[in-house]
């Protein structure tokens, strides 16, 4: 199974809640990094990697989102799977995040230490949650919601996320309906998209 097919299946399992899920189910993601550079410059992809790393940082047990190059994944998904209005919203959101950081800390996100980065993202996430609770059905998603969803999707469908942050067993294999789980253990990932 290709990674893109696995992503589509994950979005179906998640109830199709990922913005753009319908698009990549229909046509799939087809661009490469070169084409994405028409929408994102390399510094923006680096910024997405740092934002993603702040959301899913490296731990003693597993690498973070930056190691899985989630920033590039996000850029490809936005380029391939979002419509023009959602792309514009996403790009505007990245600029708003950077502006909020400069207002709060008088420097850009990339120049902030991890503690300041996390504090800023917690503040923006709080705003995002309030917006999502109050928005109407026709209102667009909050840009930070888009970033978080794509960060999680990119990380947990990457080889690093699926095999090091989660436990991985290739399918097909023996079906075991009930698996013992002890608190603190990694979750299971059984998509066979690494072969």
C-alpha cells in the first residue's frame, strides 16, 4: 500500500475530518517537492518543521515531527489537496502566527527558544478552540487547526511516527482481536505502507 493510500484510509477512519480529505480521496497527492516551491519557499517549510516539532517534540522514546520532515509533508498536502481559498487561508495563517510571535516576543518564531514557541502555540491553540466552538457551519477552519491536523497526519503516517512513536506490525498477519495494553505503552500502527 502506498503512503498516500494509507493517508486516505486514515482520514476515512477519522470520519473524513481532515480538511481536504475528499480531494485527496478523489485525485490523490501527485506533486513533488519542486512543484510545492511555487506556493511555499524553503524558509516556510523550515518554519512548518519547527511548528510541527513544537507540537510533537522529540522525546527519549521517539524522534519528533522534524525528524519525519512533517513540514514538507504539510506543504505538499496544502499544495495538492487544498483548494485556492483554503491555501490562501493557510498561507495567511502562517503569516499571522509569525506576526503574533513578533508582537509577543519581538522576534520571529525561528529565533525563539522552545519554551517561547510552546507558549505561543498554546495561546494560538486556545484561540483556535474558542473559534471552532463558535464558528458557523459555513465558516472556514482556523489556520492553526489545519496545521495541527496536518502535523498529526504527517507524523503518524510517516515511517518514523508509525514505527518509533507507535508499535508497528505489518499486515497481513495473524488477527489478534484483543491485545494486552499497559498504561504508558506506545499505541499500535498496523498499516502496511512501508513495503
